[in-house]
C-alpha cells in the first residue's frame, strides 16, 4: 500500500474466540483445540481495538419471531497512521 499523502489504514479481523494481545504486540487466538498467532507489522500494533459487539446489533430491525441468538464473536481493528510516501507491506503466512 503506497500513498503520496499522510493516511490511515485499518485492517479488520473477525474471530469466534476471544483474542489475547501479547506484550510483543502479537495476538493469540485459540478455538476448538487449534491455535493461531497473528503478528501484525509493528505499525499496526500501535493501535488494536477489540470488541464483542457488531457494528449493528444482530437483531436490529428484525421481527421478534425471527430474531436469532449468536455466540460471542470478536472483532479486531488494527489501525496505522502513516506519513506521506510510506510503504506498508502486508504479508499473510499460514503454516
């Protein structure tokens, strides 16, 4: 991602397990006996927000007879404020 002007970039992640931010800025996820570690670029690690709320309530505007219940789900937002002419490389590695 390149830009000739200062800019903000957000990267969103949805998970079924509660994420745990580690002291080194990585994020630990464990679900169903599996484990994943997310290691964001240190520029992203400066701001990580985590919520178990959806942007809009799941049943907002839905008639009561068809409303659903959902297990807790989590939403992470990684945000970077980058100066002009900055280059940010995003690498996704599964191993």
